[in-house]
């Protein structure tokens, strides 16, 4: 898969408030079960499961069986990729604004 569709999937997955909360919780609390991830959410367990499937499809989380539970954990690599992408976009904007400033000041 080329970088652009992968990045599009990543940002689409992060574009939902519930999924962002799940990513935040997994990042700060470590591996959690569906039961734990559903606590405090205003959506059903089934909805949390569907959100986790979207996040897993984008490579952001991974689920692994531990006994009768499935524990979900964050995979930081796609987040690092997103950060690099946004840093690149930011640099390009900074360069464009610097060129515009020079043009205006001439």
C-alpha cells in the first residue's frame, strides 16, 4: 500500500471523537479489555468493538487473546508516521509563508 492511502486511513480512523478517546486511553493506560474500554463511554460494547476494528484496520491498535479476554494495545508506529507527515506539512507551510513574506516586503 502506498503512503497516501495508508495516511488517509490513519487520519480517517483518528477523525472520530470516540476513537480518539480509545487511542488516548490505550496510550495512557496500556492494554485494556473491551469491558474496560467501554467503561465511561456513552456507546455500547458493540460500538466500541466496531471502533477498535477501524483502528486496527488503520494499524493503530492490536488485539491479543489473554485467557477469555481480548486485550487491546496501541501500536505507536502509525502515530509516529502521522506526526512525521504533519511535521512535513508544517515545514512546507512555514516555507511558503517565508516566501510570501519576502515577496510582500520587496
